[in-house]
C-alpha cells in the first residue's frame, strides 16, 4: 500500500475529470497529477512532501515537448511520484497562480516562460524553479531527473534553510505584486516618458522592439498610439504603423487563413511560433482598426477582414463565444498545417501560380526545419483592385486544400476576459467598417458568456457544461468594456445595465475595502498563497488597467459623477504603484492616459440618414465614448452641469472634462474635429 492510500488520499492521475483541455492532455500521463486545489495543497501537508508545480497551456509547443520527453516516461514519472506531490495548472484557467510563481522565478534571477516548473513547500511557498528541462542534460540545462533528485536532496538536508528562503521569496513577491504605495496625481508626463522610452527601443527597419524573439506587444503599441493622439507625436504614430505593416506582411501572419501567430522567433517577423491566441488577434483587430482610420491603407482593412473571417470560421464555439487558442503543432510537427512547398502551391493553383508568387514569397531560413514559410516583401504589398480580387480567389483555393490536412488542436475553453477583448474589437471594427454582421457576432458572444452567470457572478472559464468560478477582476473589466462597445454600436441600454451589474460584482468580490483598487482574485478564493493586485501586463494589459478603463468608460456612458471620482482614486493609487516599473505596467499608464483624455461624443442623428454617426464610426478613438440619440426621441445625455442638448435637429457635441465644444452639424466639420492633430512645433 502506498503512503497516499494509507492516508486516504487519491492515488494515480486525477486530471481526467477536469474541464481544461490542457489538463486533460496530461490525464494519461503516469505522473500522479493533481489539479491546483485546496485539497492538493492539503495532501502535500499531510505527506510532508514538497510540491512539483508544472504550469503550461494547451497551445504551448515546449509544454508538449516536455510532456512527451518526461511526463509520458514511466521512469521519470516514478521519480516524480516518489518524491513530490505533482500539481498541474492551466495558466489560462489560473493566471493568478501563474503570475505569483512566474514572479517568484523572476525574483530568483531566472528567465520566465512555459512550461513553468516550480518547487514549493507543502504550504505552497516557492523555493526553486525553472522552465523547460530536457530528460537528459542538453541545451546547457541539467536533465530533469537530475533536477528532481537534487531538489529532493536539498529538501531533506537543508529544509530549514529552504523554508526560510521560501518565506522571504513569497514576501518579496507579495511586495511586488500587491505593494502598498502612496497615490500619485495623474498627468501627461507619465505617458510622455514611457512613450519616449518605448520609441527608443523600436526596430526602425523591421518594426516592433529590437532583437528576437519579436512579440506584437500590444500594450507598448497602445502607449505609442496614445502618445500620438494626446500629444501629436508623429514619430510614435509611425512606429506603430511600421510595426503593424511589417508583422502583417511577415510569416507571423497566416496569409492563407487569416490571423496572427503568437510571436516570431527571429528579428524579421519571418519564423513564427505557430500557435494562435484569441487575445493577440483581438488586440490586432483594434490596432489595425485605428491604423486604417488614420491612414486609409488597405493592408490594414484587408487584415482585419481576414482575421475576423478566421475568427468566425475557426474559433467560434457552438454557443457563439470564442475558443482560446489553436495549437502550434499538428501531426506532431510545428507549423505543418500552415507551411507550403512551392510544388504544393503550383499543383493547386496550376496556371495561376505565377500570379500568386508575384505577390508572395517562400522562405526557408537557417534553423527552421519545416516546410517553407509564406510571407510578403514590401515590393509585393501594393496591388491593383483587379489583382486583389484574383488573389483572394487563389487564397480561397489554397484554404480549401489546407482543410484536408491534420488540423492543430483547438483549446475550446471560453475565457471571459479574452472573449471580452475580442467582443470589443469586433463591435468597434463592425462600426468602423460597416459590418453589422460582426456586431451581431459580438452580441452573440456576449450573450453566451452572460448566460453562464451564476448568482450574478461571471465564471472565468467555461467549457461545455463546466464553469469555473469565481471570475477574476480582469473578467469583469473586459466584459464591462465589451458591454460598452456593444452599447455604442447598438444604443441598447440593456448592455449598460449589464455593465453596471458586473461593476457591482467586481466591487463586491474584488474591491480592497478602501475604494483604492481591486485584487485579481475574489475575496472568497481560498486556494491562493496571496492575493495580488493584477498590476503587471502580460501579452494583454493588466487586470488593473482594464478595471480603470472599464470604470472610466462606464462613468462616461452613465454620467455618474461619483463613479468618475472613484475611478480617479483607483487610477491615482494604481499609478503610485506603477511609478516604479512603468515598462512592466504600461497598461496602467495607458489606462490613466485614457482617463485624463476621456471624451464623450453626443450625436443627435436621424436614424434613416446617419451622416454624423458614419463619420464618428470611421474615426475610432480609444479615449472616446459615442452616445447616439434619435432626433426628436428620448432624453439625451447631459453635456455638463445637467445641461441637455436640443434634439430637434442633427448635431454633434464633443465634450472633454467639464468643457463641451459648440454643436457641429456638418459631416466635414465633425471629421475635422475628430481627426488627430500633429504636435505644434
């Protein structure tokens, strides 16, 4: 009888009943995996064993590699089972857990990434860790069994020292992720300083940040764009436009099916890590929408259309919400689904192949072992409308042929925060590009998530009939922003009411009790070693930044002065915390800039002849909320001090703070008013 059985604890692998596709990928491992839970932590305390914590996600290539090499190996598993309580975490289900232990790894001076491999005390306190470990020593890394045995030896011989180190490390993490600092007055200087610093890191040849790997880094791109909008810095606008142009022509973009891959492994956007994430593409659609409105460059519009096409074709669940990701691998090979040989394309396109290769190139860069990668050179970008239509048909033929290949795995779990980001992007792009079907898709996704509410509370994750409660603060914030975006697109006040209900839940379960901010995890979450604020950006803006933006937008829509004042308090405290590490918390700087520059556009319009609304729609501005009232109907929102605009004729009123500009009645005048202005010398 094993020690677990003797103590009445579960034996074997316990992941088969989990909803997460990532956890279920490991359900057949000989490792005695447990999901993260209070019960798993209690088991470690009962057995007085350290915990081996492994964190990853379904689309993670190196997670798959480590699983095949080590977790599926009975000999390795036997060592793990003998020495540790082994816990598996899907970082997308539990970003709060992931952030804590990733911060612990960083505090050890180690480079972060997934899979994250951490060793914890039986109380869940981290004392050592790393990322991917090969089964035998290579890549300059020790073999995984060597690591396991060395950690066990240290635990047996130096336990007191390790416990002291773990206490100190967790305290350090808490001081960084839930710091107590004074509030700071908001001002434009923070945005200026951060944007100038980011601009100094931009690759002026290939766009993005200098070096490799290259990530889209939407929070940094947003900082530069806000600097352009607020301060008219043309160089910052152009850095965003150049970055978008390069990545949307590179191999990181799926030129046949649409959508952006997670990142490029090289410095030229050429060789992608082929996983596709919902959040990357949500942020791409928003940035490209702003870029298209500013430039009229058809590249941006085309990429939005292609990416939304991919989203609705491949990522929509039966309920109408959106799945989390597509795997990088198919049939055991990374990128196999997306790459082509020249002969494959020539066979499919026959006589039309020459036209295709006049607009696309194939690359087989050094170090890449798969089939060639499709991309475009700058010279291949421009094309006349006739070529554009023909190329679209050729890509449809290739897409049809690609459907016969082994598809990458799809992680079907529906995450409320990621869906909120995509719903917002869909609603905004639907307005800008006059695609009502996109707005309908946004509404359907919003409804699917709203129907998952239990006792008024959102789930963080849903898959089939399974729901994971409680939600995170990022879930409520993202869904509030989604509700506001749909309200702007439809005028349906039910979305505003839903947003206010979500805000009530956010304050109740995540508020810090002093109205100075919110915690990432809910107050009734019992399985976290500490509650963190959620200030740090990852691939998406931080939870804190999303909360500030959501509160600011909702205050503008409702005209609630008390909510606006509370938003300022939350923002000032967040900026006080972010002042020490703005590059890691660009989202907070951005959200505070949005609050400082908040605008409200009231449009009195004839629904049958929406000239002014059309102008507003094609000039999106993340700082602005648009409120539309039909001529002669309903009570309009107040301008300032309760003053109501007349509703007897079409007009537009742009307000910032306590100042509203005179009414604009001509579309040309409104266009000029809404266009960004270059900084004066």
